[in-house]
């Protein structure tokens, strides 16, 4: 077994932040965190940040311990940030039992993070099905074929089950899933984090205040 201490040697000297990062002046930030997020996301897309819509979704398990995984942002509305999964997946079951979540976007090429925390609600049958129908046929087939994260004997079993469901999708127009669910994270707090080479990071937190938002600068 290799010496775990070698990790220090492996990561030592690896650049943490790019030499040039976009400016961020909290004094000019809009009143709503949704507006600022859209600005930052558009800048990330324009600058070619890899997978800017990828987001870490953190939930609470049945054992009370945190759980996390990276998913894809589906949409952002006035109600909040939307992701999707099967209701019978681990994250689906966790969100049903503990309907709250934290989201973290990390855009290393820009030295930026966005952190969101809030209560979670589920979409209507129509909203869930509309999102399901927008998925690639194989992605839909995977949902229909079995419970996400269930133990399988081999990849061959997965391929065979998916092939069966692809044939069903081709035979039945608009075939729906009874488990696919859109989850909306309604923000109670949203933090925008801009890196600084000297670690004097700029952190702006939006917190719910009545019908609006309170803005606060945080210590780096």
C-alpha cells in the first residue's frame, strides 16, 4: 500500500485559481440572487467553463448523515433552482423524507462558487413528464428499466434491460415514467464566492428578508 502522505506531494504546487478571474463588485450586485446567478452562469458559458450547469446536490440520508452527488441543473425559475431524478433513487427517497437540500456550483476556470440552501418541493405530474420527455431515449430507458443505484450482477443485465425499454419507447409514443420527478430548491440563502489569489476571497450572501433579500459580506 502506498504512503497516504504522498498526497501532499501530489497536490503541492497544483494551481488552485487561474491567473486571471472575472471582477466582482458586491456593491453593484442586483437585489435578487437569481439575477446575479443568471449573470454569472451566462459569463461561465461565454467564457467556456466546462459543464457550468453541473451542480453538487447535498441531501440528508435516513441515518442523518449527509450525502452528495453531482447532477445537472434543469432550470431556474422565480421559485428556485430545479434538478431532477427518480423518486425511488437514493436522493429521491432522501428528499421525500427530508425535503431540504444544498446546491454548490463550482466554476474553477473563473474562481467562482455559488452555494444555495433551502426547502425542496416536487413538480406536478405534467412538469415531471415534460422534463422526462425532453431526455434522450436511452436516458429515459434507464429510468424505466430499474431503480437507480440498485445492485446489478453485470453490465450485460443493464444493457439488456435498457434495450427492452428502448423498444417500448419506440412502440409507445409519449411513454411516461411514474417516478421521474423535478425537484425545486427554494432558496433561503444564496452565497456568491469569488476567489482571490491571496485568499482574500469576496463572499456575498443573500438571505431571505420578508418578501425581499438581505445582502451581507462574509469574512473570507
